[in-house]
């Protein structure tokens, strides 16, 4: 039976309009994104099958192009659509972050950094530059590869901080292993950067470590 033959109260699109997106299951939201099913399967049935095949929504969103396109009912067109949606979400959170005072929006900051870093297969070191009111000036990727105290250069961080006339900074980097627990090298690097920036009266507010969908704040652990 096609979705159009279902009672209106059960159709995903109509349910979203009536009750809001938060009322829908992952499969129903994904069905709206897919728009159509495949032969013998409605969009909802296809969505349920895809989620089962990948083992959940996060795994599907983090899948590479080849893995995604191998799944039944998917392909390059849907992969491109999904990447566009993910990028729009990142840009939306980035704009929201710029409109807020970071110290009062810790959750927003983490959401933005997690979305930005969680599915990158190599380590990336980001710096969020803030003004004297702790409003976001910009976010830049400064280093990539294996991040440790030797490969992150304080002089480069200082150069960019002076360029933006930043008064405060938040660091963030990802662990491709999916484990968000900060290492001793992460802690040592944070202290090294904080010490270098103190001479310029630039405050290091936090260093957030992203592993999968989890984020750990060194500041909350008293390590900044």
C-alpha cells in the first residue's frame, strides 16, 4: 500500500505539519527526506530498512560515499542531498553561534563543534576566535593530521589571533577513533598554548575534544 493510501494521521509529512518534526521517528523523518520508496517498498519501509542496515541514524550519516551508495534504494543523488543537508546544518549552527555569547551557550558551542568534527577520518584542530564580549568572530581549521604538542604551533595560533584581534579562544579537535576522552598529550598541548597566549592577554576558555557524537570539555574538568 502506498503512503498516499494511508490515513492522513499516519502519513509522515502530514504528521510533521500537524505535530512538529520532533514527534516523528527517525524512519519517518528519513522517509520525508527520501520522498519516494522503491519497487515494493514505501519510503517509510525503505527508511526502516536503511536504518537497520547501517545500525542507526548516526552510522548512516557518517557513512562514506561508497558505503552509502551500496545500500538498497540509495545512490549518488540521495548521497549528494544528504551532504547538502548536513552542510546546511553546520552553517546554521555556525551562524547561530555567531549571534550568541558563547559563555551562555555551551550546548550550542558543543553541538556546532561536534557536527563540524565528528565524521572527519583524520584529526583536525579548530580554533574559535572570540571578541572581548565572548562573541564568535570566526572559526578556522589551523592544523590537520596527527595532532600533538609538536604539530600544533603556538606561533601560528598567535598569528591568527592577532589577525582577528581576538580576546579569547576556544580550541577543539577530534579523535577519529570515536573516543572523546582527552589524552595526556591533549592536556599538555592545552597548557602549552594557554601559556603562550597569556603573554598577549588572550584567554583560553576551553579545549573541546570530539569523539563520535560525544564532546568533552577540558574546562569543565578543571584542565584549562
